[in-house]
């Protein structure tokens, strides 16, 4: 065992100086040294410091002694252990021999392993060399693969661009080209193919631009032009839905009646879901992809203005094809300008309706496509200008269509259908904010020049048929149902005898005939037809609309224009039947109600127009009452009818008077009573008055009696004045005849008038004749000739000169105490001059009465 190496550093030296040598420590060190596993040289090296320390401590002898003792002790212990381990040693030797044998075998194996390991090492070195070569190859391959992938990616993007173009996804293709140029191509710019791709990009971009626009044009052809009928049909369905929705609202709330479709009120109340967007309709299936694609392509290329210009040209081509018939008018405008007649015409209304529906669809697409593209392609002003141009061309075509038709009541439904077709077309255009004033004039013309005259004609024909087929006798109803129906349709004064408050039971007799009832029905129907005709599409210039309804239709159909107004027809009818007392008399009665109805009709028209159009005839003063001008015309016809009655009565009376035998002015004796002719005359006269005046107003009957008896009185007075001579008996007979007529007149007066003043006026018609007879029957004429006061008191109606002439014609009786022939001319002149002023006041009384009547 090698001794432990003793430290000789500075720390040890210091201990020697401070601490005394301790043999125990030395032994401990030695012990540690002996227990160490050092070899001999190391052991000796380790023992040297201990010896040195012992020397320094002068304890070497003691150290050597101790060391010898220790060696002896160890030798003894070793010997003992050697003896004790002899068997073990022998065993170990055997084991060692065996191990040695095995070691020899292992050595051989190790040699083999070494040879194999050497061979493996050489193989590993070769493999590593090959690995490093493969690594370099792999790196090169990876680099090449990356470059190839970049090249392939460029080629794939290029191919993808072509595929997108084939798929008509032009904007996506354009984005790929931009990505290719900005990102991918710079990475492979060392390759020759990239240069070719760079060179092909402008051509590819141009191809995308052109094909995008071509696809847009194809879209216009396939989705717009070819579907124009479907679009038009869808627009019509949408308009119908809008109309029905608004009609339902107007029906629920009458205050909405003046407001038509597309008015500000209607648009503010409209359900937004009812607004049609043709590009969102599942039925039409019109996608905007090609449009947006084209816009984005041109916008990305900065060529949007070019797209707008090219698109406008293409749109005009589509527009010209859709409105094709109108193009003839454009091409031959100069040739036809001389004739002022459009070259385009439509054979029937369905063809016109189809044309307008297609045109409406085109203009709907125009504005809605503009809105969808945010007005990038076209402005609404361009669409409005195109519409204005079309409207100017369409107007003469529509007017020509109207003019070429022969409109009658048999095809009036076609005229109403024309109004509906045009009205629907204009409402569709107005809904898109197009100006319709130019074509709206056509609607006004339809009403004013076609529909109105047809209604006037039919109203007139119905009226003529009514007056010609009327029985001309008062209408009579026997039950309340009929009575209520009449009360609902006719106009009458509230205090009339047949008014509900005055009716106690049935039957009820009306003064007017059935003619008036049919007139009331037709007037109400006429107003209803006009309101229905104008209630949906006539939404502008309502004051003019009201003027047409009142002045051009009602005033004309009620006016006196020959062949148009019923006032003229009624006058002609009365003239033709002036000898038919029933017709003339009943016509006068009906005219009383006609005249009253006109006041009420004016109020009704004004009221209806206020409700349906929002404005009435008179809007300055709401308390004023509108009056038809026809009132004056009917008042004139009533006066004409009155004159016709009086003329007929005068003619009948004249005929009866002509039948009277000439008066015998020089009879031999006086009669006991009135002559038979006078009695028959009075009877016929009474029957005449009863048949003519029975149903006329009492005031009119009184006036009629006054005129007739005034005429009869004047007739007998003229007979008396024109007689060459007469005697007293003739005057007495005349007195009897006149008294009989006065009695007959009194009985008629009692029946016709309860007014004492009216009866007195009738009695006054015979005053002059009565005074003439009474004068001639006086026993003496001296008082009449000499006493002016007597003349004025008893004979105030007689003209003095005429009375003297009558007295001069009377034959002188033997018992007559007066001598009329002794009156001098001077006295006559003087008396005449005195009385001329007062007598002249009564000289023309009968003529004045007649003219006044």
C-alpha cells in the first residue's frame, strides 16, 4: 500500500511553528497512508512529508520506532491473514486459472470483434461519406424543388387565371394577375418563361376586359332583352298589388280617396315590401354577377369612363330593339313631317298593351340597374332624357290609335281598357320618378274628347227615348218599396205634397212622369261613371279635370247645342208636340222638377268632386253654392213650354170661337137665356182647361185662365166694336151670353184658386166687355156723356171715344130719352181731351195683361 502524500504547503508550516509535534497525529497520518491504495512510488512520495515532519520535530527516532512497531504489527496481521486466506487463495488460483482460460477465449473473441469493428468502422466512414454527399444532394434538390414550386405556382396561377376567364370570373382573374405580377413573378425572374409571362400579361388583361364586357352584353341579351316580357309581366303584377293595397286603404279611410297611387300620401303609407326589385325576384332569376364583375374590372383598370360610354351605346341598341316599331317613325320622320301622321300604328289594343308593357320593363330595368351599380354606369338623368324622347314619340302614336278607332257605346269598354292600359303604364313610370306630363295629356284627351262625348251621346239617346216613350201622366206608386226607391233617386223640394212628411198612405201620386225618374237615374249614373273613370289614374291638374267634368260634359249634355244637349232636344220635342196637350202640359210640370234638380245636381257634383278629387268647383268661398249654367237654359225651355201651352190654349180657344155662329146684331126679340153655341163653347172651354191645367201648378193654372178669358173677353169686345149696327135686343142677348161665360169662369176660378186676389184678377178680364154692355144697356146716356165723375166711377175701363162710337152704332129706340146723335163734335173733342190722360191708362189693359203673362 502506498503511503499517503503529505501536504507541504504554507498552511503546514504555520502549524509546525504554532503546534508541538504529536506522535498520534503522525501515526494517524501513517495509518491513513497505509490504508491508501497508492503505488510504491506514490507511497514513498507520501511518506516523505511525514518523515520530514518528524525530523523537524526531532521525533524521528520515535517515528522510526513507531514505524517499526507498526510494520511489525502489520506484518503479523498480514501473515495471519495470509494464513487465513490460503484456502481462499487456492480457490482463487483455480478461479484465476479458469478466468485466465476464459480470458484467453475472450481475447480471441475480442480479436474477432475488433476485426469486425474495424471493418464496421471502415463501412461507417464510407456510409458517412456517402451521407454527406447525399445531404449536399438533398440540399440542392430542395433548393431546386423550391424554385420549381415557385415556377409551378406561377404556371398554376397563370392557368388558374385562364380557368377563371373561362368561368367568366373576370375580376377574380384580374386579381390573380395582380398577385402574380406583384408577388410571384419577381421570385422567378431569372427564368426565361417568366419573361414570356410578363409579356403576356397586357394581352391577358385586355382579354379579361373585353370578355368581361362581352359577358356583360350577353347578360343584357339573355337576362334583360330575352326576359323583357317576363319582366314586364312581373312589373304589371307588382303594380296590381300596389293598386289593390291602396284601394283597400282608401276603402277603409274615405279621407284617402283624393289621393291616387304614387301620391306623396300613398308613398308615405306604402308597405316597403311591395316595392319591386327585379334583381331580387326569384321568378325572374336575374343575377347581377356579370354586371358587378365588369364594373370592378374596368374600375380596377381605371377605365370606368370607357365602360360608361361603351355601355351607353350597347344600352341604346337594346332600347332601339325593344321599341323597334317606333324606330320607323325616327327613320322616316322627315318624309312624314309633311303629313303630320306617325308611321307607327297598332292594329288593336292587346298589341299596344304588349308594347307598352315591354317598354315599361325596359325603363324599369334602366333605373333599377343604375341604382344597383351606384350610378357608375348611367345616371338617372340619362334615363330621364331617354324617357322624355320616347314619350314625345309615343304621344302622336297614341293619338293616332284613338283617332283611327270608331268609338261608339258598343266598344266603349275598349276605350276604358285603353285608359287602363295607358294609366297602368304611366303609374309604372311615375313610380320610378319619370315625368309623365306629356303622356298624361292623352288621359285628359281620352276623357274630354272621347269618353265624355260617348257618355253625352248615350245620355242624350236615353233621354230622347225616355221623352218619346213616356206616357206623360203623373207617376203613381202603390207600395212603400217603390216609393222609397223613387225618393232615393229623384230631387224634390222638402215641402212637396209627396214628401215623406206629407205622405199618409198609399197609393201616392207624383206630379212628374216617369221621364223625370229616368232622367234622375241617368244623371246619377253619368256622375258615377265619370267618378269611376277618373278615380284611379287621373291624379294631376285636378282643377282642369273638374272643369272638363262640369263644363265639357255636364254642361254640354244639359245644354242647348243641337245634337248634343238635351235642353235643345227637349225644346224640339215640345215644338213637335205643341198640339198634344198632355205632352206639353206634362213637359212643363217635368221642367219644374228638371229646373229644381239642376240646383241639386250642381251641389252633388261639387260634393262628389271634393270627396274624390280633393277640390270642388268653387274653392274660394266654401259657403257659396255652385250652380250649373244649364239652369238658365232650362228656365228658357220652361218659358218656351209655358208659351207653347198658352199658344196651344189660345189656338184651341180660337178654334172654339171660330165655331161660334155670327151674332145677330139686329134680332127682333131678346132671348130667354144664353145661346146654345155659347153653352157648348163654355162646356168645351171648361173641359179644355180641366184637361190641360189639371196637373199644372196653381199659379200657372191661374195665369192660364187669366190669359184665356182675357182673350175671350177681347174677342167679344172686338166683335161688338166691329159690328156695323146693333139694337138693344142684341146687347141683351150678348149680356146673357157674357154672364154665362162669367159664371163658367167663376166656377173654374173656384176650382183653381183659393186666393181671393187671384180670383178678382181673373174676374177683371171681362171688366171692359162688361162695362161696354152695361153702358149700352143704360136707359139714358146723358149722364155718361156729360158727367166725367160718373164715367170714372162706373165706366173707368172704357175709352171715351170708343164708347161714343159704340153708342153711335146703337139703333135709337122709340122710348130712348137721350139723343146721342145731338152731341156736337166740339163737345166730343173737349171731353176727349179731358179724359184722354186717364182713359189712356186703361185703353191697352188687356194687351198689357197678355204681354205681362
